[in-house]
């Protein structure tokens, strides 16, 4: 017989280690918690440095408000926080961190050294805590702000340590985190150093597009559309990508709520539904959306890592995000521009090389400026020498920085190692820099340029189309203004049919087609339950279904538009997609079937069409909301500019 173990209360040391497991999963968790604390402390510049994937060393330095000496040891107690005092404060919480477990959890499983100073204090404090045990507390010279050194993560919990990945993998988690932090807080200058190499350096000039350029590169930055939306309880700003920069996974779908990077299925669905018809299957968009909401409409206290959120008004949030995305995509002409052959090599323009200047480290600078005898030079391990640019970033209040940025041009700083730019890259960067908000230019100017650019598929442009002919019995060639367009007749015709079918279903202009002999289908118990729960939907969309004995059912009529398309297979696919409780979006359910139907009904490639038929097809495209992509997301039209073609023939250089 097995011995029954007695119930015992865990000691505080064990409790702390268990709690640490909820907050500190890997080195990236430490960086996240400490950087968010720095942002909450009002920092305008934050440097993150790691070694060996963050396992051996994480150093985070900020120019925030610092911590008062008597508050330092209290901050490492469990549930110690400056963000809330009572449960009611959770309804209006706006800071990034508020649980009060981060420092306690980090200190429980690592060796932590803290150096901090408030602007009003003459000197700072150095505090050392290892495995939750205080080791040292002393006064020392320090600049305003806070520096954390976290060494040997999980040194006292080897079972946790062995589950960490390789140094490279753990560093990649931190890389991704730093990119997210830079995108969610464009007002903060982030510098990220990995094994003594600068991997990312954002300027903190409030311009999200600059950060996108630095992280994702030129091709992404030039293919994004600015969006803005506001209602009585939420505000949305940011960028959505044109369909041509889609990816095979959701890594480019980024959403931030009140400055916090989050994951939420409702937001994901709203965005991807907004892109329906613009992207091919299994492709996902580029999105960077900043959402602001009041605390009583939002619950961020869902998960210890505060990554997931819940909404009080979910359907309204969905509608707002869907409308924001859809409006951005449908109000512009989405014809991808293609290149004729390989790009010609561009002449390289070398940037002038600037000599590095040795400057005193910040401790010395502070001591000389304040002329305070009590300050003494800190050991190099605490703060590496800063560049002149970094020293400037680590000085001044947020208000002073705002005033400075409004008066001067902010350089775009790349996070990659310095490299030579091509002439095209230089030209693009200079063009983008001209439109920075810091230079107080009118944001409407960019929109006006797009608005006045004439569209191929606009009624006023129709009379100036020049139909050149058909290529390979599949593509129609059209000249308009200074561009050359190629229309895929099958994709275009498929889209016309598809939207016609969708409108019929939306307006319930459905007709039934009787089939002879009727279809007899056998259903499982689960399928039978789905059919009974959703019987009215099938009736509304033109099906006539009756019991035929046992678990067999007789289908005597189907929607006329589905006639002749393996009706039994389509019926079973629809049934599998339905909810057993009868709550469904019936239009979404039938949409994929309508796409299949449109594809089969449309004119195929390798089929000769007359010029009259091609003209009629273009006329029909003019009436569509999104004529630029077929139901499966393939482009219906591509274009080439006259200038691009003339380059290939060396008419222009």
C-alpha cells in the first residue's frame, strides 16, 4: 500500500522559484520585463546588451526616472508594484507591467545587480541579489536612470536551464522581441547589442515608418499603406501591406494595444478577413497596427506574460479593424508593377567615412558636469563607453527631446552592419526622409498624390484604354497613359463571376435546380446533428433535403449556381464546415464554394476571345470592389511602366 504524504506549506524559497516559472521562461522574458519597466519609468533611450544568448549576461540601461534608495529592496519583494494600489486600479491600468512579480521572479533564478539613481539624488545605489538573497547594498556614483545586470540565468535551477535552446535560438527570441518593442514604442530610442555587435538601433523620432524601414528593409517600407480610424472607444493607426508583400506565415502580423505587443484571435481574424480576395490561400499580410483603448473596454490580466487580451466589446473591435483594413485596400488601385528581366546593377555611392571619437563614459561626464565630489568613476563592467550619438540620446527629458526632434532632421539608422548603399537606395531613403513628421510636413500631401494618380480601372479612364491584342490566347494587353497592362482573362473572368455569385447570395436571389435522380446521402450521427441544427440555412440557399429512412437523406434540389458541380461532395464539405449549435456565418460558409464555382464557369486560358469580349470583360471589372485579385488571391492585372521598358532598351539610364 502506498504511503500517503502529508500536506505541507511550501517554504518561501520554493514558492519564489515556482512563481518565477510563470514569468521567466527564457532570457527573452527577462529582457521583456525589464525593458517594459524602463518604458514605464519614462525612459527615452534604452540599451540592451546580451552575451551567449542572454544565458550568461543581460545588461539593460535606461535614462528613466530611476529608483529611490529606500525603494530598491522593496521592489524585489513579490507583488511589489508602483502601478496599482487596489483592485479597482486594474480597470484603468495603462502601464506595461503591473503584477509586481517580475523583479522577484528574475532575482529568484539568477544573479542580479542593480545600479540606479533618481535625478534629484546626489549619488546612486548599487544593489546585488542572488537567488532571492540580498548580497550587497551600497551607495555609489551613477548617472540618472537604471542599469540591470542579470547573470547566469537559472544557475540554481539546472532542470530549467537544460530546457533552454542554443545561444543562437535564444538570441533570436530576443531579436524578435526588440523589433516588437521598437515598433510598439517609436518614441523610444532602442539600441540592441548582441555579443558586442550592434544589431538594432532605432532613432526614437516617433516615426513608425522609419522603424519599419530599419527592421524590414526598403521593399517592405515602400509597399505599405497608412491607415487611421477612430470611434467612441478605440483609435487605430499604423500600416497595412500591399498584397504583393505577403508571407507564408503570420510573423508579419503585428498588433499593439496601448503600447503592448499582443496576440488575439479576434484581431487576427478581422485583419485576415479584411484581406480576403486580395491574398492567395495560405498567404498572410504585413500589418503593423497601433490600437488605443480605455482600460474598462480591455482586460490585459489574462496571462502571466500579459501577451493575451480580452475585449468587452469584441464584435465592435472586429468591425473597426476589418473596416480599417478593407478601406485601405479598396480605395487604392492594387495592380502590382513587375520588372522586365533582371535589374541592372546600379553604381555604388560611397558614404563618407566618419572617424570615431573617444569620449568619456557617462559616469565621468556626469561627474564633470555636476562637479559633485561624491561621485566616483564606475568600473567599466557596468557601462561600456558610449558613442557621441548615444550620449546625446541619453540626455534630456521627453519634452525636451520632442522639441529637439521638431527642429532637426532625424537620420535613419540601420540595425545591420554598415554597408554601401546603391544609388536607388540613397534616392529612396532621401525621398522617404523628406516626408518625416519630425519635419512638420503635411501628411495629406502623400494621400493627394495617390488620389490624383489616374487609375486604369476607373470610369473616367475607360475611353483612353488602348486594347493592343491577345497574347498566348490567355493574356490581354492594354496601354494606358505611361503604363503597359497585362490582364489574365481567366483570373479576371473568374473574379467577375465570383462577385456576381456573392451578390446573389447576399441579396438571397437564390433559385433552386431540381436534380434527377435525387441524391441519397448517408450521414453519421455527428453529421446528422449538424444538418438538423442548420437545416434552415440549407433551405435559404436553395437546397431541398428530406429524411429518407434511417440516417439517409434525400437531396432533391440544389442552388442552381452549384448545379453540375459534384453536388454531393459540395454538400458534405458545407456540412463539415457548419457548427453543431447552428450559429454560423452562412455567407462565409458558401464563399469558398462560390470561388470553386466561379473558377469552373470562367473562360479558361488558351482560349481565343474577341476584342469585343475583352472590352466587355474590362467593363465588368470596373464595377467590382476588388477587381485586382481573383477569389484565390492571384493578381488579375500586372503592369510595367514606360520608363522601365525604356531602361531595358537603353533609351534612358
